[in-house]
């Protein structure tokens, strides 16, 4: 990978590679999930997964068989079934692993079952060899897996390959894992157990999966990009199957942690990332980036950037808005072009149509925020808050110098610099702003 970041912590679709097998195993109902890490990578991996899993440390990078041996050594007793997954194959599906485990458990004397991919074009994966092959070319007994590093000659074309997902009989794998000899490359491969079982006449099987892309692993940046593209395509297809319209698949990027409601339309050049949740009947994009944000129903977000915000329903945003973290937008709000909101609450049915900065502010319901309004929240040392009451009218180019408040139903004149509180129902104009009598 040529990176200071450990390979399992590189991201695809917004999620670290190591999270995919961990979350999949949890989804399968696995009661104890153990992650094997090197001493150099342990702290980084623990910072991502925390105490949700248990850990084994592999002191030296001596191969996958040694990794499993380190894991088994941590267990007080070996369970009847041991399920093993690689940490760099995020495209393996939950259904495939469930089917693998069920297949293995259904055969009483089965020792090892391998999740394989038929007709795959991957030159860096181990190829499955079968002692006997039936007419369909894939259901004969498995005799060996030849790793790419140990093939005596390069082979091309499709083949049945190992995906790095296995089910073992617990007692059997515990008995034989310590006897795996180093391969010519010097590593002790878990796949060597295939030959161990086959030589003893034991039941070793491979189960081909439906989707060949499940075998895609990550060893290079190029492969990382390939897995990213395949996963994003899968994510897009999932949301379309669940009632979301995606106008242009090629320019729509949806992370694995995103949720989208039915009848929402996602327009081109849009990225939905992190822990984002979008409601029903929304229009998102074109040219929008939404990150770690909740959006309610029937909202429109045009050419805008939202990060760490909470948006209620029936809200119109953009074009060219920026909602920064800790921003809350209530129902029916309109934020027009070039409005930035940071660490603020904007009340229901308030409108800020043009060129505003609302930072560290509490804006009431039904207020009108004129073009060019700025909350001057920083005095050079500390941030201060601005409060605008329900139904207030803030004239164009008003500077609200915090800490300051504008009361319910109050108003400011165009170009005012408000340095003192404006009481409810009153008007302030000028530089600095001063209160003037109300005109009936």
C-alpha cells in the first residue's frame, strides 16, 4: 500500500476495511469475534474497533495459519465451529457467509469448507485444485489451494479462487493448525490445511458464491479503488431497489453508513458520506456534499455542503449553502444562495435568502434575515452568541455584534450595526444602531 496507515484501516465507502468483516460476523450472530493484529498495528486497530471485539496479537508476520493459531491460543475452549475471514475483502456478503456456515454445519464429518469464487480473473489469489471434477467443473472434492506466490508459472484466464473465508470443525483445526509447514515463500498458509485433510481422505469442500466480485481483496491502491467502485455500485443498486431514484450512477457516491428514504431523488455529482440519514421525498443535488447529517422529509438541497447538521422536514437549502457542525434547522426554513450557518438553531419557517453568515446564533420562528446579514460572533478572544426572536425582521447588511439580542417582532434597518439589545417590537437603525419610535 506504501502507506503509514495500516492496510486494514484504509477506507472504502467511508468505512475502514476491518469494519466490514467485523460487522458482517456480528450480523451472522457470531458470539465471539476475535481480531488478529500485529504489535505495530494493534493500537491503531483498537482505536477503531474498541472493546466491541476481542484481540489476539501475532508477534511475527508468519502467515494466516500462524494468525489463526494465535487466535485459538487465546480461547479457553475451542468452539465447535470456527469461522475465519480476511480483513481486506469488504465485498463478501452476509448471505454468502451465512450459506457457508449452514453448508458446513449440514455435513456431520465436514472438516473445512471454503468460500470460493468461480470464473474469477484474479492473479493474486490462491487457486483451488480439485481431485475430481464433475460436468459443471466446480463441485468435485478439493485437493489443494495453490497460492499466487508459490505458483511455478504464471497462469491466466478465469479460475476458481479462494476468497479467504473458511469454516472449520473446531476440534479438527485446533489439532492440525500447529503442524502447518512453511511454504516456499516462508509463510505458513491456512490454505495448507486443505492438503492436510485431503491427504487423510477427510471431507474438504469449496462452495462457489454467486458474485465473483466478493473475492476482490486489497493489496494495492489500485485494488482499493477497484473495491471502492464495486462497493459503491452495490450500494447505489441497493438504494434504487428500495425506492430511491439515482439519476447518474457514475457521479453519485453513497457511503456504506448512509440511509435514504423512499421516493428521494439523488441528482448527479452528489456525495453522501459518514453517518448521514435522509428522509423520504427529498431532492438532493446536483453538486451537493452531505456528511454526518440528518435530513427530514420533503427537503431540497441544491449545490450545497452540509456537515454535522440536523435538518427537519420541508426545508429548502441552496444553492451554495454551507451548514457547519452543530447546526439545527427547523421545519419549513428557507436558506437561499450563499448562506452559511454554524453552531446555530434556525426556527421554523424562517427565511435567510441571500449572502448571510449565522454563527453561534439562536434564530426564532418566522423571522426574516435580510441579504448580507452577519452575526459578528468573535471578538478576537472569545465566541459570543446572538439571539433573534420570533417574527423579527433583520434588514439587509445588518451586523449583529454579539453578544446581542433582537427581540420578538423587532426590526433592524438596512446597514445597521447592532451593538446593544433591541427590545421586542422595537426598531433599531444606524451605525451604531439606535432605537427609533415605531410608526403606526
